[in-house]
C-alpha cells in the first residue's frame, strides 16, 4: 500500500527556502530575529531564515502550540553522547530562531541539572513536548523526575522499549511498558510514548487466537493500557514499511497522540529512502495531517541529521502554512519537464563500488547513486542523444560532494567546452542556470570536499533541441515589458512565466487588482492589470501599488519592513488599498500615497 505517498509527478527536490520566499499566499521576507543572548552563552552562530506564526492565518496550518522538533534532527550539531551546556544553548537558540516553540530532546535526562536546562529553554521561549531516552527500570525514576520537572506530559523512547522478534516477546514488551507508563502517571507525568521505525510493521506473526498475521506494532498496541501508554507514529518509517498512513491513523488514532512528521523520496522502494524538508518529498502530508487532527496533540518534525537549520525553518513553515496554497511550496518554481539525462547512456572516469555505477545518477531514483574512486579529478558524462541548447543542470550530491567542479558540453564526447565553473560548492543540491550547446554533458569534479571521492544521487539536464526558439528568457530592467515604474521591481532575473506567477500571487494578496483576469504574457499584464474603477488620473498610483506588491512577491521587500508614519509595509498597503477602493477618497490623497509607495519601491 502506498496511499501515504503523493501521486507520481514531475518533481525536483528543492533546497531549503531562504529569505523572501513566497509561501502560503503570504509574502514574507523579514530578516531572522535571533534569540537574545545572555552573558553565560554565545548567541547562535548560524542565522536561520524564519517566519513568524503571523505569516499564515489561524486556519492555514497547525498552531504553534502543537508543533515541535525532535532535536535528533540536528544530531550533527549536538552529537550522540551527552552534549555540553554551550552546545545545547546554541542549538536551542537556532531551533527557536527557526520558529519552533516546542522541542523533543533525545538522550534525556542530560547530565546538567534540570534547573540549568530549564533556564536555557526559558531563554528562548521553548517548552518540552516529549522526550526520547532510556527506559531502563533502574534509571526510570530519575528519567521521570527530570521530565516532570520540565513540565512534560509525555516521556518517550526512540523505540518500543523492548524486543519483539516473536509474538511472545512483543507481549512481554507491552507488559513492561505498562509498568513504565503506570509509574510515570503516578509520579506526575501523563503517559509513556512508544516510537516506531520500519521493523515494528514488517515483523509479523500469526495471532494465537485468530491466526491472522499481525505486526509487532499491532501486538504491542493491543496489549498496552491506553491510560498509561500512547504511540508516536513516525509517518516516514511507517510509509517506508508499506503502511497506508492516513488509513492507519483512522483505524488506530485513539492510541496515537503524537506524530513524527517526516518527508522523503524513494519510500517503500528499492534503495534507501532519503529524507527532505517537509513538502519537498513524496509523502502525502496534507492527508496524513487531516486524518490525525482529531487525535494528535503534538506534531514533531524530524529529519535524521538534517543538513542545516534553514531546512528546519522551512519545515516549520510548512506545518504552519500547509493549507494555504501549497504551504510554502514552489508554486512559482519553473517546471522544466523531464530531465534530458533520464535513462540516457552514461560513462564515468571510475566507480568505487560495482553497486554505484554511473547509470544510477540518471535513473530518476533518488535513493541510488554513482560513486567515484577516492581521487581527483573524476567525471561523469551523459549522452543526450542529440544536440540541445542547455538552460539548467541540477545536481543532487551525496555527502561526498565536490567543492570545485565544471559543467562541460561536447558535440562528440571528445572535445569539451566548459560552460559553468563552481569553486565554492557546499553540497546538498546545486541548481545551475547556464547556456551552452552539445549532445554530451559532463560534470568534471576537480576538488573534493571530503576524504572520499565524489558521489551524487541524480544529475539532471534541461534545455531545448538545438536551434529551437526558446521560451521567454530572463526579464531585465531594460526589457520593453515594463514602464519606468515597473523597472523598480527588484530581482528582475525571473523568466516571463515566473513573473506571471508572481503577478498572479500579488493579485491574490491585493483587494484592488482583479483576480479573475487571465494572463498569458507580460504584455497582457501591462495592459490588463488595472484596478476596478480604473481612472487615468490614478495610473501612477496603480503602477506604484502593483510594483510594491511585486517587490513583496519577489522577496526584496517584507510585509513587516518599517515605514515611517504607517508602521509597516503591510500597514501601508492596507491603508493605500482602502483609500483606492473608497469612492469618496480625493485624488490629492491618492497622490500622497503614491509618493510614499514610490519612495518604498525606490529604496529597496
């Protein structure tokens, strides 16, 4: 069963959103606000891009009070042992900066006194929703005392707190967990929380009474006391085990009070799943969240060893905004169709293992990869089958990425021309805009970033047949699409289609501009994007108003940027639109607004 997954679609995994991202029908671009530092601790060293809860409406997603983050998401920062107080302080500052108000620690209790840990939580306005830690009976009283002192209702474990290789072992584990939960409940907590991976669902045996095949998860659920024991369903691992997650929640929801919310690609398929920021993978998260709404108290985001705090900020925004126009997704990202490299013949300079051949970098499977010998330079080349005018190359790196590399083209696979050079690569995803023509495309990796060789999951190539008229290219300030006022729109290097998408989004935000006008070109936009009750005397006002909406849409102006006398950009837009729609507003008043709009557009 794979009903937990989105229908197949042309999709490219995107990198974490940065400042000025378009999300949830609301445009945000405010600078991140770091949590206040104290003399005892340094402030976070990495500034995550954040979006406050006000970025989305109350009904656009989950409330902050129900959103949490499993700190194992940043195990690369915290470590697998006992973290230092300075490390905890820095990481908690970063996750608070990403938007979270609840956290779920692992390896709790820590060696630091509980009052010291509480002080760090208070510094960043955080609470503990639940925790993962030891379930050893001898240390359980100390674990419970620590959690209760932090105000936790739930005390969890990263597994099932026991073995379940046989039906009898699963029943024994359930009985042990009942004891743990009863003790926790009697000493000030609510319940113990059990967390799954894949094997709790794939381990199956016949039920002794019915003969029906049941999973270890079902046996433990059946034999635990709901007064003392609840479950934290990890939706990613469940989906990878073949579970229809929404249906599972509907059947067992009264026993599932917490979720681990993951997103991933290559789930329940050959090769390993790969986790990504929420909203960028194959999980049908809206269906899962809808099914869980009557039951779940905490939705805890987790990406095992995420690449950055920005990916956590993006995932927080998804949970807050997922019901509003894609929840911070990529509705204005270009859709280039299928990669020209998909399934095409590949040659490589070397492979480090016969199971990681070059073909795996163009198979469309984000769970397989090519790996080179541990040397440099190394290369991978793909034969596109015909000459193409190239526009983009997308590289999905494994941990062993290149800090320096070149993209080259060739008509015959022998003579190569470099069309793009990278000298400061940082791994993860590289989305390169470039121009060049050729039948063959080669990635020449010249500098290793790790002690290993070079490895990548996917190499994607996009373009059009050589000589074919291309789609409208990037719009520059000198293009004839815009009047002088429109040239004040920042970030002009969008394609025509992207700008049309931004225009449509801007109209969706505005009460003035007609949302029903269909746009097929930027010429249409200039002609028809006029407000209701159009009057030639208001042309200047209308152009400046639309220009500011576009500057917000492109991310160069934030709604909460300050504007003298008006408060914020959002306040200015609201006041200007109210005046524009009021038939009693005098023309001279609109001229005053026009002057302020012009200043705001010009200074950003």
